[in-house]
């Protein structure tokens, strides 16, 4: 896995007491109902105070858990098409631009079963949003 220099610098300057959350779920208000339905389908109840997601809510949680950096990621099954993934990647990219000191993000692709489409789409994602890492 290749990390960006900013993430590597932060990791190398951290003391042993500092933490990185490498799988910090991001789901904007437009997806709150979908997130709640997905959680319920697998027997998990997302605490109501966690919806809708926003950056301040995450920053408060990170502070309370002594987490210095969170790598934003989408819950599985949220982005079903490349267009949905592109929109959500752009939103995560904006959050990272606002708080580079606190956030990085996993770039997301659409339907993982579409190998050819995702191969093409991953190039576009890397070029336009510069995710720290990619995931299907």
C-alpha cells in the first residue's frame, strides 16, 4: 500500500500514544436512511446520535478517543455505480481539503463485480480526487 507523503509524515511524527482510525465511516445526510436500512438488515442499529454524519461529529468522537487521523471510507454497498462513487469521493475529498491534519480517505469505486468498468474508473478517481488509497 502506497501512502501519500502527508500521511507518512504524520505517521512518522506520532508518538506511541497516538492513534489512526483506518476505517472511519463516512455517510452524508443524503445517505442516512440507506445507512440505517443496511445496518438494520444485518442486525446492527446505528446509534441515532451518529446520523446524519458530519465532520464536527467525527472530530468530537476522534477527540474523545484520542484519534489523530481518520481515513474516511464508505460503508459497503452504499455506492452502487461509478457516478455515485464519484460524487461521494468528491465529498470526502472536500472534507480532507478542509482538515488535512485530521482526515484522509479511501477512494471508492462502484459495483465491485464490474472489473473492466472499475479499472477504467479507478484511473479517473485517482486523477480527479487523489485518494490516499483505493477500495472496491
